[in-house]
C-alpha cells in the first residue's frame, strides 16, 4: 500500500484567515484528498475486470496505472505553483471539476487506448487538485489546528486506500446498473461536482512570492519519461522491435535536454521546475534514489497481486479487495508507530522497517510459489500484514529523513522533488516488473502449466525485482545514516 505522505510543496506566504475555518471547508478538502487516493487503489482490484472487458494486454493495463502516476508526478510541482500564484481555492475547484470530467471519460472509455488517455488526463487534474489540499490546510489553521487537520488528512488517506480496495471490489462485483468496472470512475462525477460547488466555503489564499511554472521543462520531462515507459511496457509483448530501442534512446536525449534546460533557466535567474543544486548534497541524492526504489515496489506488487488473485486463482473483485485490506491496516498501524521508533532508535529504524518490508515481500514470494490448483489464499494473510507493516515503518518517516538533508530555504523545492519521485517511481516499477511478469506468464503458457500455477510463477518471479529494490534501499539508508553521523 502506498498512501501519499508528501510534504507541502507550496509557499508559506498566505492571505487566508486562520480564525475559525468552517467544518465544511475541512470536509471538502479531505474529500479532495480522499478521491485522489481512492482512485489509485480502486483500480488495483478492477484491473482484471478492465482487462477482460476491454481485451487489454498487460502493457495496456500497466499504462492505465502508470499513466495516472506519471502525469500526477510530473505536474505536481506545477500544480502547487499555480495554486500559489492564481489562488489555491480556485485551483482546488478547478482540479475537482477536472477530476470529475476525466473520471467520466474513464468510465465511458470504449477501448484501452481511450482509457489510457483519460487516465493521463485524470492524473494531470489530480496534480492540480492535490497540492491545494496540503497548502490550504497549512494556511487555514494555526499550529494546533494544523496538527489536528493533518492528522485527519492522514487518517482520511489511509481510509481511502482501504476503501478503494474493499469497497471498490464490492462495487465492481455488484455490477451496479450493469456498468461493471466503469462504476468505479463514474461515482467520482457526483462527488466532484458537489465538492466543486461547495468550494466557495474555503477561504481563498495565494502567495505574493509564487514561483513561475517551467512549462518547457515539464514538457521535456514528461515526453522523456513517456518514451521510456512505453517501450518498457510494450517491449515484452512486442518482442523488443527496433522502435522500442529508438524510443529509449530518444528518452535519454530528451531527459538530458531537460537537465540542460533546467540549468540554463536557473542560470538566467528564472524559476526551473527543479533546482539541480540540491543534488549536490550526497545524502539528498542517495535519499532520492531510495524514495524511487521504495515507491517502485508498491503499485507494481498490487497490480501483479490482483492478477494473481482474480485471473489466476479465480477470486472475485470483492474477495480480492478484502484480502488486500490487512496490508492496508498494517500500513496504517505502522505509520502511527514509526515516528516513535525513529525518535527512540534514530534513523536506522527506517532501515529496519525496510528489512521488515523486504521480509514481507519474500514471504509472499515463497507462499505464492507453492500455489497450485488447490491454493489456500488465507495463507497469504500473514505475509500481507507483515508487508503492509514494513511499508508503513519505512515509507512514513523516509521523506522527512531525505528532506532533512537540504537547507531550509530549499525545503519546498526538495519536497516537490520527492513527491515527484514517489509517483515516477510507482510508474517505473510497473513497467519494470511487467517485463518479468509477462515473460514468465508467456513461458509457462508454452509448457501447458495450469492457469493458477502460471500466475503464481509470474507473480513470484516478478517480485524478485521488488525484493532486490527494497534490500538495496535498506542498504542505501544505512549508508546515508552512517555518513551523516560521521559528518557530525
């Protein structure tokens, strides 16, 4: 499970009153955070139904998930800056309206390509919406009220993840109005409209020192990442034709151009999308890699796990969603415990959390590898709980550790970068894991292995990447913590 614990990326400058914000204003903001996270998790349990309904390949369903995360990630900083400049309430309302419209497009998508495009647009509107939630909660309250508001936000995001899996599975399986999986997107329409119309109760705020949006830089980064993810997702099915290698080469060129452009913008006194100087700090650079590695493992695991449970083992969407829930509960519990462990044992507790996370993945691999036609799915519950608990122990305090390596005047920029790394990491993980999952599934099909065993083998083999990524992350955390101690 991955719930966004991203720090606030907006400027602290504010014009909103902190007197007594209405309970309705807080509710509307929490609702905005809820639907963005709910929509990420609800798709996990609906993916097999979407694949069957649209006749989609793994690459296409991978892009349904990765496209949302990619668009959300690369536009997150821009969304925060637009709110600072043009008004956070205005951008919140615009984001809610856009999210509702793009959800409608997802629900009406006639084919996989249309759904992918709609999900890209949905991720973009989510990136406009989500930063305003953090920024508005920050400027609406004093210190005591802010702690309460952010505590409620954290609880809301955790509940959204659980509801996305359990309630999402239920509504897909119920086939409401004969709409099947489409209802998971269409329910956002009335929610978005109500929230958008109610947004007027939220006090407006903006920053007098808002940074500009580097649209050319964002365009280069987006194009470069798309040209990287597309061949990684399509390559295994297509047999790695020449265009996949040409696409990856073009991606390298565009991402290099992006870095050069960012340097030129900063040198000219402009507002780059990212300030490359923060990467001169070795701790922050290594920490950013840790964030990418850790967050590359979550979405990919849930995607492959959903396919294992439903396409391989024949569980219904609701049964699969219910089986997901213990991991979410473990995550929420560990998120509450993690700050206390770090306070008592120091940042090495984060590395310990990563090892618990790795143990959960390893246990899932071993358990799934033993599945056949008579698979006992209840055997997955203990490793799922351990998996979710390890995620919470490692992910929750990780962001504060990494951002702590930069100077205070760069904290906002660093927070935006780390938030982007979370989402891009998720998209990258789906594409890399897909290479192994699709390859093993195809190989087993040629050997006439049972469907349940094929999906179990594909899941276990693909999760080797996740296990390796988390173990590498634990090693890097240990290294940067010891390096920090040595420098003190």
